[in-house]
C-alpha cells in the first residue's frame, strides 16, 4: 500500500470551519539593500478546535517565521491570521496564547514553581498555586517545585517549559521544536508523556518540528512545507488510534505514514528553490 | 605517587608582588629617583605612632564613606536613567547623549562650581558619584540590551507590559552586568572622592595628600596615596565576589 498525501496543492485546504485561519500569509525579509528573502509565500491553512497540527519542512522553510506570525511576534506583509475570529495581537493582549521554544527560556534565578508561575506575573493575573502544583504533577515534577532550572536535566527543563506554556489555559498552544535539543531517548519518552497531557487538555496546538516520527506520533494532521519561498507542499491526515503507544508506533500503518511523510519531505526539499530574489 | 599537577599560578603572583616591593625598597633607598620616591620602609614610618595612625585612619574613613556614598548615588542615578530610557524608548537616545556629555566634562571643571553649589563638605560625594555613574550606566544599558531573546519573546506572546517584562525578566537578567559596572566604577569613585576633597573639604585622604605635599612630608603623602589604592582594591575585590555570585545566580 502506498499512501498519497491528502492534498498536495499549496494553499489548498478542506478542513471545514477553522478555529485558526491562516490565509494568504506572506513575509519578506530584506537581507541587504539589494536582496530580499521571501520567507513565506501565500500560506493558507486552518486548524480546527482541539486539533494538533504539526508542521515539518526542510530547514529554512520559514516554519518558525510562520509560528512567530501566528504568535504575534512578527507581522505578515500580506494575508491574515485569525484565531477564534480575532487577531494574534488581541489574543496576546488578553493573555490567551501559550508558547514554548526550543530554547526552554526558563529564568535561571527562579525555582521551577516560580518559572511556571511566570505567565501569571507577566500578565498581572493573581498566581494560582494550586494550578501550578497540579501542572507540576502532570509533567512529573512535583518533587522539583523548589529546584532551580540549573539542577534539572534537559528533558525536565522542557517539561517545565511546557507546563509554563499551558498554565494560563491558552486557547492556542504554539510549540517551536520544544524537544529539538533533546537526545532521542528523552525525546521519545517526552512524546509519550505529552500525548496523555494533550489528551486531557484538548488544547488546539501548532507544533513545529523537524522530526517526522514525532509529527506523526503526536499530530492529527501533518503539514509539509517547502522552502524558498516557504509554502505548503502537502498535507497528511494521521488517522491512527490514540493513545499512540508502542503498539501503535510499531505498527505497519504508523511506519507507512512516516514513510509517506518522509518521502513527501524529500520531494519538498527537492522542490525548494534558491533563496534570493531581486529587491525593489 | 601523587600525579596531580601543582598549580603554580598563585605562587607566581606572590613572588611577582614581593619582587616589585623589593625593587621599590631598593630604588627608594638608593635615592636614584630623588627624595620624592621614598623606600617602603620610610613610608611605613608614617604609620609608626598612634597619632599618625589615627590621622590616616580618620582620613581613610572619611574618604571611604564619601566614595561609598558616591558609588551608591551614582548607581541609583544610573539605574533611574537606564530604566527610564528602557521603559520610554523615545527618551533612550536623549538620556544616552546626556549621560555621555556630562561624563565628557573634565571632573576638575566641576570642582569650583560644586564648592559654591554643594559646599566643601558634599563636594567629594558629588564628584565621586560623577566619576562612578558612567561605567555603571554603560554596563547596565548593555546588560538590558543583550538580555536573552527567548524570555523576551515569551513576555511578548504573553502580552506582558514593558514594565512587567522589565521587572520580571530584563532587569534581573541585567543584574550581573550592573554589578560588573559597580566593580569597574569603584576605583573611580575613590579617586573622585579624593579629588573632591582637594577643593576645600575639612578632612580625608585628599586633604592629607595636599597638606603633606605642601609641608613636604613625603612618606605621609605616599602613605595616604597607598591607602587610596588599598581602598579601591578592596572595593573591587568585594564587588568581584558579588559579581561571581550574581553571575552564578542570574546567568546560565
């Protein structure tokens, strides 16, 4: 059996009513006076409420730029991003986005508990200690609430980072390669744990990753991007049962999807152009 | 057999210091650099009676107090200026130019004006603060500018106000740089205080240096100057320890 992508046309999407609606988003960076980089070219896709969408692509395909635009950290040159009908700036102002980066961005002078509490303090919402204790328990760090990040392993730091991202119960969770700096064993263990976490939360999530296996294991849908300019190359629905434990990830169906996504990713890399265009 | 290699570093330091002091003693005794360069043993003579020790001790206490106050005021002023510049971006450049211009005015030019405005008692503190604020300001400003990117982004996504992000992220991240600025400013604060005392302060190491000079009491002049150096170096050493602690706590 050979799996075909559900859609290969850039910009095409057929997922009904989107909670997150990315339409026609383009972004150009100027490298110098004569050269511009078209980082994103008319990206359009939707994310349904409660859906976990993973974006994979060759490095430099603009996937992090895409996340930064949805997070309101960058503005698109063209197109729009709507989250529940509102702009990223509105959601930011109302403290309704959650984010975790590859660089865990924990503050070294704060304990684990205070790092998880940081979103409360940054947004001026009274700290809910019970919620922090509950989240620390969910990510298996109850015994480390009073430790400082320096005393934790890389995997534990990323768990703190995830707990911090969800502490304010965001309507959209944005994860930019959160496990990218971890070794394979830790990464797989975290992927298994995070699944049950997401299953209990049901938070709409956009996950940027460069690991196809991680994308297929965690996501409801995988978007493959091609680079230069950044655009959608293909999309795959992942119709595998949950929880996706070892039995599922060792199954033929799982491996076939991984293979198909990998092949599509290779195509995307081959289809990626040279980065530069003449500036105006 | 012990195979661990000995660390000769501190040994070299002690040896180098002793060699320099010995050279000083020999040159001073030989008199090749004239009477104004006395031997160390002659300078030690300036401390040999209780009255002389009390005189030097009182002068040191006065200058150290002025320098400490100057450093504190300089630090608070820098903190205020840099924080305002950070929170109100439109003022940043103006504050920067203002601070640099003040710093560029020779301290000696302020002296006579300060005697009239602040009085001879306060002039050492003011000159000390003027000498101290600039390195602190520059260090704190770049500490804020080069705060790690990811926590900054996190604050932006969470919709933190500039003030909240400053209090929770940017300022704590800049504390090591701030202490570094304090450390660099400490010797300047001591020199500023001593200089301020030249403009008519009632006592202090600066006063002692001037009066020793006028009365040709060369060993006492050197004794006072060496106390200035000792004061600067102790402040620098203490602040270096604070800096090491701050670096461990606030930096990855």
